[in-house]
């Protein structure tokens, strides 16, 4: 039953994430007006606004003006539902021992913050600071709650680790951006990437965010190399790095940083 509930709730949140990804970069209200066709302006009927199902029952077109509705909308809703399900299977190790329901609630919160950042970065190559700021606060609040279930010394150490990780990730990414800009003569990382890394530090701690950034750099380098070899990316052409950081953060949350470090050591034969 909990998996069905997570899937439905995840799809509904995915519908709202579509709104955030469309309106926030355009500085439009996220709550008013309600869902409407961007071509004719007609309100979407409630029964046409059901996540995933609504798009298929409309045949991918507006009921009023027959304008095409991008497949991205149900795809994001389905992706959000699937990611919410993965939150029930996640094994985060960077918050200490957490009750199962608390772990799930924390996981779906993290997913719901990362997904709009990924979509907006893919569309506009920008990571909105308000979402990153909320993500940092949610991460530290989650850490504080997790720390309260531990002993005084262990809880204090956990909180300190995540506070240091937040600051260290921000400074490290800003430093890397400055170094890369001097080496190649143009910005390689945006300040939004640094703020997303800080958000990851708040959720994952020092060990976790270190692994998340390593995964992001490795996967980003592979995609960049493939893009250059296939001609899809021109020399010095920028591409969004936020999705790689976000994927690294969720990969570490899902498996736990300890698992990733063990796999890395095994890969290197250590």
C-alpha cells in the first residue's frame, strides 16, 4: 500500500514540478493562475489535470484549441513517481540510523528539490538560488532531526559534519570554477553549481558530498567526451553540470556513501 501511495503522491508532485520548471525561470507565480494552456489561456479541467492519465486521455492536445502538449509533462510526472518509489528502497548512511518512515520522508523531500533544479538547468543552464537555499535549510533541518535521535556526542558530530560539508562544498566548487576559468579562459562552472553542491553537503555530510562530486565530475566528463567525439558539443561549448551533481547526490543518498567508497576502492584494487 505504501508503494502505491508513494507512486501517486510522487506523480502529483511531479505535476507541480512541471509548473515550477516552467514558471520559476520566467518569474511567474507558482500558484496563480491555475494550470492553463499556454497558447489559448483556457484553464485545464480538473479531470484533464490528472497526472500522466490526463495527457493520454487528451491525446497530447489541448481540449479547447488543440495545441500540442509536450510529452515531457507526463514523462516528468512518471519520473517523479518512480523516484519517489526509490526513496522507499534507499539506504542512506550519512544521517546515522533513521526510522524507516523518516528516511522515506527525507528521501522524497530531497528528490522533489533536485528534480526541478535538473529540469531548469537543462532548459536554461541556471540553478535557481531559492530552491538551492530551501534545499540547504531542509537538509540541515533533516540532519538536526536525525541528530536528535542519536546520543549527544554522536548527534553533535553529525550536525557539525553536515555544517562543514555545506560550507566546504560551496567554497570548493567556487574555487574549482575560478581555477578552471583561468585555465581555459572562460567560466566552466556556475555559481549555481556551487550552491547545489552546498545543498548536497547539507544532506550528505563531508564523505557523502565528496563522493557525489566525484561521481558528477566522472559522469560529466564521460558525457562531455562523448559529445565532443560525436560532434554534438563544440570545443569550449558549455553544457549544464547541475544534472550530474544532482544525480551524484541522489546516487549517494540511495546507496550510502560507504557503499560507493567501497566500490571505488574495489575498482582501484585497494
